[in-house]
C-alpha cells in the first residue's frame, strides 16, 4: 500500500514536470522569439494571443471546475485538455504562417492552462489530507526540474533546425511525461450517487439532453458562490490576496528576461545560465517551503514567501551592481517555488471539500486574470515613464513591490484555518 501511494504521488507530480516543459519552451522562450524575430511580427501580436488564451481560460475554468465537481471526475478533463494543448503545439510546428501560428498558440495555451487547473484539483485526493504542503512542494520542485529538462531536451533540435523546430518535440515530451499521471493516479473516490451519475455521463456524454443539465447546475453553483461569497470569508480574502500578489508574480515571470538584459546587461548565453540557476533554486525552494508549509501552516508560510518577494523586489529596484543580479535570480526562484507550493496548500486548507474543483477553478480564474492585468500594468508604467530611459524599468519593478505589499495587508484577514 505504501509503495502504491508513493507511485500515485510521484505520477501526479510528473505532470508538473511535463507541463513546465511546455511553459518554458513555448510560453517563455521559443514562441515569442519565433513571432518577433523569425516571422518579423510586432510584439503586440504575441501579447494579444496570450491575452486571448488567458481570458478564455479565466472565463471557463470555474465553469469546467464546477462541472467536474458535479460529474465527480477530474482525469477525463485533465487528459482532454492536455491533448488539446499537445495537438495545437504540434500544429504550430507544422505551420509557417504567422496568423495560423498565433491561432494555434491560443488553443495550445488554453489547453495547458485548463489542464493545470484539473491537475491542481487532484492534490487533495492524492495527498489524502496528509502532508499536503510537502506533496505540493514535491510537484512544484519536479516542475522546475522540468524547466531545466525542457531546455536541455529541446535545444538540440533548435540548434540544428531553428526555433520553429522546438514545438513538435515539446508537445511530444509534454504528452510522454504526463502519461504516468494519466495511468497511475486513480480517479477521485465517489459516493454511490456520484458513481451512478458518472456512469450515466459516460453512456450519454454526447447527448445534449444529458450535458446541458450538468452545465446548468454548474452555472447555478457558481452563481450561488458569487452571491454567498461572504459565507466563505477566508476563501474570499485569500482570492483577493492571490489576485493582487499574482499581478506582480506573473509579471516577474514574463518580464524578468527583459529586466536583466536591459538593467543587468546580460548576454543571451548568460541569460540561459541565469534561468537554469534560478530554476535550481526554485526546486530547492519548492521542496524546503513544502516542509515549512506542513510545519508552520500554509497561511503563515505564504506570508513569509510574500515578504521575501518584497525584499527581492526592492533589491532589484535599487541594485546598480550587475553581478548582484546573480543573487536576485536565485531569490526569485525560491520565491516562485514557494509561492505555488504554499498557495496551493492554502487553497486546499480553505476550500470546502465538496467544492474543490470549483475553488481551484476560481483560483485559476484569479491567476489567469492577473496574468492579463499584471503585464498591462507593467506596459503602461514603462510607457508613462519612457522619457526617463532605463529608469522606467526600475519604476515598474517598484510598482510590483507595492502590489506585493498590498497583498500582505489583505492576507492578514485570512485565518490560519477555515471553519
């Protein structure tokens, strides 16, 4: 039984390893360069494609999460959206048309984002209420290991055939490393009524008469959650905290490369080494903060992570000595690993058990909305202070610090444990 439990946990965490290969090679690196450098498209094209896919996922994640709660199933959704992401990532690799590539990216990233929501919602089932923080940290740590693996596995194709050759191998690696989660992680345990509902859905999944009541019930559940949100005050304040903090954190993830290149004067080769070192520290941060989460509690740990973010943001804002950026990167890595580990465990602690899928859907909605708003705030700040030259980037980072500080204030309203 113990070996079986270890297999389930390891298989679940392998999905984190798999999807960060997509995140690094498609979102953070090669697709943006393919659009702007290889295809000579303006940066705004990539911004619009990213915003569109994030908006789609933000609007549909809560609905799909609630549907999965009603159906009593997680894995069919996880597998379906992972396949959607892989198929459209392959399609990017097969096209040489910029517009077609952008459309394919919208659906590839949409599948990636929604799949991640259902992966997260399996955590309480996999952990069985034991060592949730450590298991969350294990998944996050493997995820950052996947970042390094993604760079190393795909770079030979890019070096030989160009950036466009990155997409098909990325999709294949994403699918292959996700297979253990599909195969060895069991479906959530269900009462007899849910098992009966699952059987009915499986028999008539393509019949509108069966699907529409489930969607209608899910929408009603979401509406009731919005209306009665103050019944879940702890969850309500956490979602506000997460939205404010993730505006800054998501923006750091997207624009860190620009900042260290413009302010730190890093070459492309130095940037690759910088990302690998930062990812190693993110792995260490995920594992160590996972242990702290179980010892100190998720809320307390999450607060310490936000405090460390604030220190690092101030450090990055006022640092004028280029070699010290090699310290800022690892600190950011620790913060990133710690954020996803402690926040995910805090969601599990605060969410009613019967609403896990829906709550993770709302958590995904918050993160995806922040991934749209945060970069816009960065862009507007840089545009307004453009006449100040490179100082505009320091001001933009200081604005992110203010968001992190505000999130700490709101977090005080979240109790250690929900009632």
